């Protein structure tokens, strides 16, 4: 393996991605959403409600999770097709790096860049929240971790879109459409209830697991300890099918499967298609 | 480099059809053909970034079986200078050394060779086309590859850039580099040791530039500066000598003359009764002649090797 070549592509991809205005904008948006300005005012006035953190975290979950795909989907969707269109992919691959090594460097570089944005956005906000006297820092860290996992799933999907697209504009359009589809479908409650009534809880759970945003949201509810007040119909179906002890690890596993499968498909497709 | 039965299809479209070719060390193969002839597809296949049927071996290494090994002996100068606009010249060189798994020691030597060392901190977006072309050559030369692939290297470059490029090419040929250059219309014919014309994925004709020129009935253009009253007489005399297709423009008379007899025509005109204050000959280039013939559909399968 040409480790230096992979490192070259990875560092170049990371630097280029982190410099884009899109990424900077998202860093600021995540920070503003996570810092929860109204609650900061209340905190400064000494009027923080007793359930402040739980409310803050559930707001964070419901507002930011549907937005997280918008970071990786457009960026990942154009990443390969743009290189193809401009001819730079041909230049990169004319050097002694394989298609698999290029994909590895590109995917990890983008993953690190987008994860950095999430960590900086949420992390900076959590530091601010922490200094206001809230001590439950663990929940914020867990939300960051699960947000990063959802981001990874979306990046995997975006890279597949990029590989199959012939034009950058088409790839960007498909990326936005996929976000819209998942963001709209992520409100699954009615559908899951209907499927549960007609075909049973296993079929209903399958529907839930096919939506990575909802699956990641459920994982965050369990993992960050947000409590039963945040349970969706999907959470309840999962608890019914898998039981109390298994739901958290199985949901975690489901998100991991999404990550592994999307990146594996992206890797396999890129290795076997004409690169330029 | 040897190419055996190489075939590439995109659906029903045949980009390369059962291509066979051998290039010896130190040769410079110029591949000509109109857009869509298969030139760039062939270059991509040689680099191993396309899936294709058949075998391509570079320095004995099979491109399909060991793409990394094959690419170690290849230097590629991309079409349209496909570089990253936001990176500097030096950044590109560093990226290339990493991709080639090398240290940065060669960077200064290669950038100096193409006169870019002093401009190394300049971003690509601020570089002229000529500079981008030279950057492409410098990057391709990092790692001292045995084979250089140049894809339409002069397509966007002005005359000065083309002359500079030809100077560099001559120097590299002197060093014994093997080169494959594609072009749809350039002035590189005289630098090639072999010329191959592609059309619709097939080799139409192949041979040395001299051999191919002699097989063509190529015409040159003759410009004669004559006094206006002498134009009819000069036209008549030149016609008798073999020139045709006359056009008068002020004091200049233009005529087409078969390349093989152009010197005889000039000699006959000089010995004639008319005063010619100047004569210019515009030579035809092998590549433009073949492309013209391809466009006219009059080049058949005249390739001795196919």
C-alpha cells in the first residue's frame, strides 16, 4: 500500500474541505443551535429552569439531526464527480496510487473534515453551556459522537451518489434530494404505526432501520440518556422487538452497519468503475 | 511499451478497437486524430485507470495486473492542465511527490528545469496557460519516469508557449525519454519518430513522419509579391509550372502548389520574365493534412501494420 500517497490525498482533501465556506457556515450554525442563546440569557439572569439541560439536549437533537446530512451530502456528492469533470482525478490516478487508495484518502479526509465541524460546533457550544454551571457534560459528548456517526452514514451515501453521477450539478441535486427524502421521511411515526398494525412490529422496525436519520436519533435518545420523554414510535417498536437490554446495542449496531455498508459499496464501485 | 488487442467499449460505442502497437525506448509516438477518435481513451488505458480488454505492458509490467508498478514508470501531462486552482505550484509538487511515494528532494530540480522555481509560491489560478503546461511537465518528470504521456499538450497555449514546449520536448528526447503525445492539431510532427492516426478507435495509418508525408499528395501554399500588371502573366506561368487555385490580394498573389514540385515552381518563376519582389512558402504539417483527410473521409485503411 502506498501509505504516503493515501496520506497526501487525505491531508489535501481535509485542508480543501475545511476551507470551504459551506463547512464554515455549518460550524457556526451547529454552534448557535447547540449553545441555545435564549437559555444563555436565562442563565445570565439566574433564571434557568430546573430541567434546563434535558430541554436543551432534546432541542439540540430535534433541530440539528435533520440538518446534519446537509453537511456531508452535498460535499461528498460532488467530491468525486468534480474531480472527474475537471480532470484532476486523472492526474491524481496517473501517479502510483490505486483507485482503492484514492477512495480511502478521499473518504477519510472528508470524514475528518466534516466531523471536525460537528465537534467544533457542538464542542464549543458545550463548553459554553458547561461554564454556565451545567455538569452533565457526558450527554453533550454522546450527542456529538452520534451526530458524527450519522454524518459518516450520509458521507458514505454521498460518495456513492458522486460515483454514479456524470455531472457535478446532478450530483449536488441528488444529494439535496436524498436529504429532503430522509428529512421528511424521518418523521416516521404515522407510517410506523400503520405498518405495525398491518404487518407487525418486526416490519415496522425494518421501516425505522431503513431511515438512518431516525435510527441515529433513536440511538442518541438511548445513548445520551435523554429519557422516555424523548421516545418516538420507532423507539417504542425497537424496545418491543429487541427488549430493554438489547435495544441500545442493536441500534448502535444498526448505525454501524449503515456506515460500513455505504462505505463498502462506495469502495467496491469506485474500484471497479472507469475512474475517468 | 506494447499494446496487444486492446479494446474499449462504452455501451455500443467502440472507443478503441483491437489495437496493437509497440513503442521502443527513446521513441516519440505522435497520435493524431479528430475529437472522439480514441486518443485520450488510449492514454487512460495506458495509465490503467480505464477497464479494457487486451494487454498493455510498460517496461514489461502488465498495467492490469500491477497498475501501481506500471504507473511508477509513467509521467503524465494532463489535458487542459487539470490542477487545483487554490494550490500553489510548490504545493502541487509536494502532493505529487507524496503520490509517487518520494521525498521532496527532486522538486527544486524539476521546477528549475521548466523555469517555475521562482514562481513556486504562486497559486495555479494566477498562472498563465503556458505556466500550467510547464507545471504539468515538471510534475510528470518527478520520479524520473521512463515513459511520458502528453495528452493534447499544446491545445490552449499561445505561440510562445508552444515554442517553449517544443524546446523542452527536444531536450527530453535527447535524454532518451520515450514519449506518447496526442494531438488533434499541433505543430509537433517534426519532433515525432512515429506518427499514428486514429479514427473512431481504429488505427488508420502509422509510420514515420517522412514516410507518411511521401504517401500523401500534400500541397503547400505559395505567396508571391508581384506588380499588379504582372498578375495575369505570373498566374499563367505558375499554372504551366503546376500551381493552381490562385487568389490575388493587393500586391500578393497566393497559389496552391504540390509539395513535391514547389522548388521547381519557385525556380521557374525566378527564371521567368516577371519581377517577383518576394516569395514565401507556407509548409503543410503532417497532422493538419491527415486531419483534413479524415474529415473528408478519404483516408482508408492504409496502415501497413494493420
